[in-house]
């Protein structure tokens, strides 16, 4: 089973952590792993692009390995919305997979407060 978590820390960083393998099919042929991997790579590329555009306080931390992904970004205050949207979109994709394949992906979601 894949464990995925999107969360923030008190210092303003936003994190995506993904661990494990779905086990829905043999490695290299698992559509659940492929979908989750595509979303992890999307998050990694997106925060790298945000960094190049000057929206992050520091270089993002990106680790993409077999069965393990970490994507951490710390937005500048004025770009918090743009960075949060990036993680929200990736989280939405993960939520769709988790809802359709709950035996293979467990997601702990970042709750985004409503804007009045």
C-alpha cells in the first residue's frame, strides 16, 4: 500500500510525502504506482518552476526514488496562494486515486481553509 501525506509546518513549508508501493500489479506494470508517481513528478517540477520564478524563499527539497518521494517548498508570503494551489491540485489527483482504489493508496490530506 502507498501512504501519501500533504501537510504544512509552522515555519511555512508545505510537504508532500509518499511511501511504498501499491501492489496492485507487478512492479513496472502497476497503474496505481504509475499514477501516484506521475503526480509526485508533477509536484517536483512545479515547485522547481516556482523556485525559478522567485516564488519560494529557498530551493525546494525534492527526492524521487523507487517507493519514496518528498517534495518540500517554502513559499514567500506573497506567493502562498500559488504554492498552495500547486499542492492542492496534486492532492486532488491523489484523492481521486485513493477514493477509487482505497486498498492501494491511503492519503492524509492537508485541509485548506476557506477564503471569505
